[in-house]
C-alpha cells in the first residue's frame, strides 16, 4: 500500500510539474499582415487564449509569407497566421494547420472619374496601379488571379506602396488593389478619396455561373464573397461580388497536441466572446473543407474536431479527479452565469427571423402578389441589413444568427427552384 501510494504521489508531482512548465512557456506567433492592418483583431485571440487557458503568446508581424513559413520550418517561431494560398513543397511536409481564421477579401478600387472597367484586364493594364511589394503575402494570390483573368503582369504600370508612401500612392494612382481583411482602415480612406469599388459582375450570379465561381472552381482554396451594401459609411451602394481566401493558423507538426487542442477548442467555443470584443470575428466559420487547407490538420486539432480523444484533464482523471471535479463545478457555474446574462440581453435577430418567415408566407400564396424577382430583392435586402447590423455590433454572432442564415439560404434556394421551374 505504501509503495503504491508513493508511485501515485510521484506521478502526480511529475504531472503538476509538466503542467506548470507548459503554462509558463511563452509561444511565439507571427501574423503575415496586409498593408495598413492593425494589431487589434489578432490581439483579441491572444488575449482570450491567455484569459481562458493561461496560454502565453507573443504576437509579432511580418509582410513576407515565405519568410514566416520558413521560421516555422526552422522552429524559430511556434505559430503563424498566413493566407491559405501557399504552394506546398517538400520543405513544408512537417507543417500543420490548427484552425482557419478570418477571410481576406480581394479589394479593387478605381478612381471615380474613370470609365467603369469592362474587365479586370482592361482596368489593370491601362492605368497606374498601386501594389504592395512582391514579397508580401498576396503575391501568390495575384499570380493566380492574373493568370486566370489573362492579365499581363508586364503591362501593369505598378506603383509600389508601403505605409511610408501610402498617402502619395493614393493621390497618384488610378487603381488600388489589395488582399485585405474587411476592417482594414485603408479601405474607408480610399473611399474618402473618391475611389469606387470594382465588382466582378452581378452578385446574383453567385453560385449560378459567375466569373468568380469559375475562378474559385479553378482555385479551390479561394471562395466567392459578397460584400453587402453600406458596410463602410454608406459604401458600397450596390453589393460587391469578389473573392476571399481564409487565414489559417499554422504550426510545426511537433507542437504539443494539447496546445493545438486548446487553441482550436478555445477559438471555437469562445466565438461569441471574440465577436463581442471585435465584431469581425462574426465571420469565423468552422464548417470548412479540410481538403482545401494548404497544410493538413495538426493531430491536436483533428482530435478536437472529431472528439476521438479526451482532454488532458480527462486523460489524467484518476490522478487529478478532485481537481477535475472542482473545475467542472466552477465551469458549470460560469456557464450558468453566462446563459443568465445572455437571457437578459435582447437579441434583434428574432425580428429578422420573423421577417424571413413573412416572406416565405407570401411565397406560399398562389398566385403571387408580385413578380418573384421582387421577393428575391426583398430577401437580399433583409440579409444585407442583418449583416450590416452584425458589423455595427447591433446583433450578436450567436446560434440564433446562424439559424437566420440557414433559413435565409433555404428560402433563397426555394425561390431559385421556383424560378427554374418557370
């Protein structure tokens, strides 16, 4: 009995020492930034990981995607946030994805006095175009974009733009093109200087054979994105059809499974907290296709998504049973408190759900009171209003909002089906 107790005590000491050591470690994270980005969005994740799990992360920025990925390969940093558009080589076989994060959108702006362009090729090959240096994160994306749209890079009159010459680039360029997050402060600045957003055709052709659908079919790591009306102080005045690429959080395959598990678990389960801290996190989407990731999932992330392994506390339940019970109890109290707080907050998404149901009831009445295109416009206007409300922090990015989006997609599909039958 004494010997068994001694062994258990020894194992417990080792476990506690290892746990404390992992908590004391500081992980190095580098974000491949776009021009004009701020640290606000990324620091929110770092703060939540520390507050929820005492996971300490130093955040830094770089503009070169290749150099940042090289640091992961050489293990001089632990984590990196990069666009999901890397060319995977033999050197990258040990890299892994932990979780997809926020989308970067292709923004193409042109001076308002220019004639609306017939095509991307016509716009870029006939004007002064402000571009970031080629070693920045978007260079590979633009190579694929130009190839698909038959744009000759040699015919583009480029003006390289950095933060040091940003104002001059805006004043002297006809076109400004960037792969950026929606909260990049440069975007409203361009609109204030009289630039207009370029849309890749009618947004209603999305998933119905649009030119962006074709680009994304040829490049599966990218996907179409519709920027709603009025997201930037009344701009754009019409929905903008463009393309997006997801940011991904990557690491070396040797990163501890529990660390990867903790990161993806926290980001997924604290989406509401993240969105409350910064509304851009309402765009987080965990319903992603693993096959489109530049690097395969880390084992820790895979375990969380498939729930085929217990957490670190469950694996050592026989040793730290009492501590685990206390954590479960405290967690239950916190969850109950959080639910109570949520019940006190009125969520306007219910109003949008009721308005969706009214549109559906109108469609059920035969004959229809107005052309079916009018119902589609009414539906799209309601969805754009809801998205703007989400961006303006008037709605919560919670499960009810996801129900709204699901019902919106269902009604839209019903309208499309009825249109085809006609």
